[in-house]
C-alpha cells in the first residue's frame, strides 16, 4: 500500500534541519529515515461523476456517484460524497 507524504511539509522539515543529510556523500538510509519520519497524508482516489436531471416538475439533479438529490447542479464537487463533477454529458 502506498504511503503519501506532504511534499511541502517535508521540504520545510529539510530546511529546518539545514539540509545536513543532502550532502554529496548522503547515503540512501539517511534519506529513507528522513522520509519515514514525515507525516502521512491520507488520500483517496478522485471519483468522477456528473449531474443527471431528475424528470419531475421541479428542476432537481442527482449525483451519479452517490444518488444524492440536489436542487441545482452549480457545484463542481458533490457536497455529499465529494465526487468531482467533470464527466461529460451524453
């Protein structure tokens, strides 16, 4: 399983340490130890969906990922499940 770290945080940590481990004679164990000490970022793959219009007398839309119903489709991400609304309309 992949472990993700915050690259900006790692860079700031390296600056705080004065880059003492980034010398010409740095060994891989020092770099590996440094990376293992970094905070893990928990990330999920981006899910993609689209808004589908519900055919009733009021304009409402459903997220194709979670089937949650909304009164408008103005969101770039589903407020319920977080899916990115960038799938193309048929």
